[in-house]
């Protein structure tokens, strides 16, 4: 018979073994994270009789339509060359307008689909043109309002397109300084924003026959975004941070531009979005994100619907993706930090909730990791927020860490499901995302604090964050990688250039390597924003020495850690010739095995082909294995 001490020790060993088994990570296949969504971009017809969605067919996302009467699914398109873009929409007469981006030819094709007979008609085919839908028209369902740079690559004009005949009629010709248009529910445009790149002016006209007159003048440091007219007199709702630090929801008099009243403001974060019903002409809610998403309900009907759905879908974040004209049927999307989410159909009259599909049914939330909001003090005392995702298990110290600075720079990382973050955490890495100064959502002062700080305090915030991880014994100081896309790619290259002892290696997706060519080679349709870049990032003439000092292309001699670089050859923000030379110089200096480069010929900024995505993350896994695990 075992002695009590031995029994006690045996019990503890069994408990420890069970705990190890319980926390053992199941290595999830790469394709499960990065495959094309099973179903996505759901929409509902205005009459509430059909839903539509994108679904893979022969490796490309195509449009499918399902009748809500009998549940039958019909394939509306069968493209095998390029996917249907996600910005498709319903008209008010049972038609769908969708498009394809023909990357090889830089061509955009616009199609209509007749829902009753599923006939597909090509109504526009234009090369080197950008098209965006502005509004559809209930009174004239065959007419849609679009903006397009067909006349002049540098200027977006407004057109009325007859989707039945293909007739294209100019509605508003851009004089050269209009950057935003805000259509009414009936498609008429009464508010626009003009900009010289630095200063912004909101202009108003009471009707199509009247000229636009300036009502609000501000600059790139302040923010006013019209939402919709209130329906009372000539007032409109807007998000504004004029004369306040945090963006608030306000009411503005369109005749003089004066703010009438504040409808809602949050003390610790910018309001980032407002939901407004164009059918009911009412404000519904305002949302923001300091650490996690939050909502303030303005309309009691919508609040009641959300309350019921949150009880039925407990533990999920939810949002309305689309609704029918009667506002009885809603497309609902759910997500968490550990789930890409699902789509549901909710019928308000009956309270019925029907699941439409998962975005990715291969993902099991219990196998994924929690994204935790964190904050730390930068070296100059400013508070910096971010997110830290630990791998599964009980160990929270001395971990290999992948630092992921966001793109932008004037954007942010958000709480929620991120397949890259979860993929890396599943492989045993802690993932650290920093919302450095200049990131959106934290107020005007914090945003403005990032101006002219690229390569300065912005990068120091990232470095301070890594040092915070080390000081708190979260990170193994010998096993830290940095991984970023766009400006995040610049941050990665800057980090390994000027802090070579801090990082083992770097991964770069469509990285910014030269601020001179990035600004000079901006596509024509982005030219109006170039002057703003001068003020926010740097002027190539006045700030030439600073831009040269921070641009990685001039500092290849400082980069000695292993690099993994990915780039789409059709990315209109990249100078491929310059990038090829940059990589070649690094490979000559450090060896091809230490500078791996993947240039994909038929991709833009983000890799759309599933096979290319799978290859990319397979190489990322191998690269990190070699540089974060094999080395002591």
C-alpha cells in the first residue's frame, strides 16, 4: 500500500499531466486560417425576398442568390478568371450590380444580373479607371450614381449610369479639388468636401440648380464627416472634432455651417461610426473602440433588436450588414477575437433568427487565443495602447514574440479576429500590436502627435513597446521578430536598420522603402492628398534630409538580420523596379538565403489568390521556425 505522501505526489503528477494535455496546442493547418471564405458579403434584396452572397466556385468567389421563399440557391455568376468584387449591391428592381477587377489588364468590368432569369450583362469595361458606387435610386431604379476617374485619371467625377441601357451621363464634373461627395437618400448631392491637400472646405447647395457655397473651413488636423440630412430644415448630422479632442456626433446647420447641438460624445475615444437608416430617416447608434468595440443606442427600436440578438448570440460582437426596405429582415454578422464569425438572418416581426453560414467553419474558437488590450508609457510619458495575444497554455513569460505594427501610419489595429495574429499565436508566438501616436480613435491630440514623426516618435513608440515586453519578462529578448505590411513593412525595416540588436528577423508585405518615390509616384487619383502627406509625413524638398535618413532604401548597409519580403507586381503604390534593386543589393550583401523575396506577377497590394496566400504563410512559418526556434 502506497504511503500518503506517495499518493499525494502521484495525484499531483496526474493533475499536471492532465493540465499539459488540456493546454496542448493543436497545430491548425495554414489553409484553415487563410482559405477563401466559405460564404461572405451577404446582402438582402430591398423587397426582402432574396439574399445574395459570395461563395467560391472553381477557386474564384462568385455571386450566389438564395430565395427566402423556398431556400433554393442559384449560382448567378460563374467566373473562373477573376473573382466578383465585394462591393456589389442590389437595385430597387430585382437587379444586382457587380464588378470584376481584371488585374492583368488593369481593367474594371461592371455587370448587371437580372435576378428573375439570372442573365448577366456587361455594361461597362474600362481600363485604368476606379469606380465607386455612391447611391441607388428608389424612384428611378435603373439609375445608379457612381464616381469615376474616366475623364481625368487625377479627378473623380460623378455620373448617373443607366444600368439597363449602359448610358453614362455626367452629373458633377470635378473642378479639380473635390474629394468627397455626400448624396441624399434620393441620390441628390447637396454636400461635398473640397481640399487643396492641406485645408478642407465643406460646401452646400439646397438643390441641383444652385451653386455650391462654402459653409465649413478646416484643415487636415480637424475632422468633419457628414452622415445624413436630419429631415428638419437644412440641418445635417456629422461626426466632428472641431473645438474638441474626441470626435462627437453633432447636428450642423447647412446654411451657415454652425454646430447646433451635440447628440452624443464619448469621453475616452473618438466616435468612429454612426448607423443611420435611410429608409426610416433616423439615427440608430454610434460606435467607437478604445480597447474593445462599444455602442451607444440612439433609437429604442434598434436597441431592442440588438438586446434580443445579444441574448441569443451571447459572447459575440454583432452588427447589421444589410436590411430590406421595410426594415423587417436584417443580415446580422457576428465575430469575436477568436472567431471570424457567422452570418444570420433576423426577422423582426416574428423574432426568428436563422443561421446563413460561417465565414470559416474550420476555425474552432476554443483552439484560438484571446486578444488582450494593453497599455504602456512611452519614453516621453505619453500613454500608448495596443493588443497582446498570448499563445495557448499557462506560460506568460520569456516567450518568442512577433511585433506587428499596423499600416497607415494614420490608422490603427483593432480588437477582433485577425487570421495572421491567430496563426502566429497557434504556432507558439505572442503577438504584439502597437497603436502608436498618430493612430486613429484616441482623440485629435493623439492623432496630431504623429505628424512629422515617421521615423521619429512613432518608431520610438514601437521600440518602447518592445522594451516594455522585455522589462515585464513577457518577451524572450533573444527571440523577437517584427512583421508588417505597407507602413508596417517600413516599420519592420526601420526597426532592423536602427535597432539591429532588438530583432532576430523581419517579415515585410508590400513594404514602403522610399518616401521620395512613394510620394512622387502616388497614382493620379491620390494626387489631391499629396500635399497633406507633406504636412503629415514630410515634404520631399523641405524635409529631404529627414526622409532620406529614414527611408530603408538608403540604409541597406544597416540591415543584417534575415528578411522575408512579399510583393504583388500589380500594386499601384509600389515601385517594383526600385524594390527589385533594393532586394538585389541586400541579397548581394547578406546572401540570398538571408533575403528571401516573393514577387507575384498577378497580384495587387493584398494577395487574392488562395494558392499565393497559402504559399506566403507557409514560407512565413518556415522563416520564423528557422530564425526564432533553431537559434538559441
